[in-house]
């Protein structure tokens, strides 16, 4: 699907979304990414999900598998070179021969700006995406420092926001606690939003299988922050963890008013022991 058709399907059918990108593929190939060490259980869960065809949950793949049209040159260069090596790996991991007619969603649904040339396209994509949680009660599951929607209007059309904070690195190590916390608090919300790397992919799938509405929206907040700055260079954002830039794991404190509001929304913090 296109990014817009992915969002329209989510809205029309109230289905969940699990997203796969190059980071998830690295783990499927027994590798790791900067904020998640390799974990056999995580690899096996990602493989299970990618090979499934659930009715109540969309499985997102990078749209660059089909086309790099409209993207900035750095993104085109990365994906053209990457897919020379990984296209067959994607197809093999998907078990495509077993279900060749399954239609995948777009992982770029929440990565609608930094890799694309058109600002007009970005404005429309952001507007459509935000319409999903218009007037809804949200339960945010995010890594420490993500601070989704803090200091910007990404979530200000929601009825309410509550947050579960998980470790920014190696979150899957704490997956049982994260899932338990989400299920224990799901009654307070209409929609679960997760920004937690590959752990969010698994979490949204497991929530969907329990009849909950959950969306994996990693990088959405950063995309908006870069958008309002008018930059096509991934850069540090004051007060927020940015995993894709050097030094991005070190972030400043928020202004007092934002910090107080953010802390008032937190209902549980899952810490490294």
C-alpha cells in the first residue's frame, strides 16, 4: 500500500500496524542495531510476525522495495545499494511464495518527511496521520527520552495522553514487563501508540491479537521536529533522544513547564535493574 492508503485502511477498519524496516531485517539476519542488541527470542518473534497474514493487523514493509521515486538522493542511494543485497532476504523472510497475494502496508507511514523531497506531500501525510487519534484517549509506550508530542502539536488533538516509559536501549529485554503494563492499563485508552524500535513491532502485534488497537509509530515525533525545522539532515533535537545521529542519546532537560506536564502523563516507568 501507499502511505496514505495505509492510514486510510487503519482508519476505516480500525486495524493495528506493525512496521518492519532495515533495523528489523538486521535482527532477522542475526545482527543488531544501535539501540537493540541481538536477541534470539526477538528474532523469532519478528520472523513469526513477518510470515503471518493477520486480519486485524497490517504488516508494514519499506516502500523502497517497490520504488524510490520522490525521495532525496541520499535515501535513493542507500536503498538502491541496500536492496542489491537484501531484496532476496526480505522475500525469503516473508515466505512470499506461501501467500503471494497478501498486501503489505507501508513502513514509511510514520516516516513521511526526512527522506522525501516534497514538503506538500509531508503536510498532507502528517494531517492524515494525526486524524487517527483525533479525540481519542491514548496510551503511549515509548523509550526514555522519546517524549513524543512534548513541545509540539503531534498529539494535541487527542482527548488525553498517558505514558509508559521503557528503557531507550535493549527494551526487548524487558518485554514481559512492558506487555504486562500495557495490558494492565489498556482499559484507560482507545488507542495504544508505541515508539520502541523492534520491540514496538512485537508489542503492537501481540496487542492486536488480544483485540486491542495498537500502532507502531516509531520516528513520528522526530519526523515532525525535522519538518518544522525545514531540514533534510537528521539532527539532534533539544530535550529528546535521537537514535540516528551521533551523540543523540545525550539530550538536554526540558523547560520546566513541559517537564512537569510530561511527568504528569507518566503512569509507569520500567527501569533497567
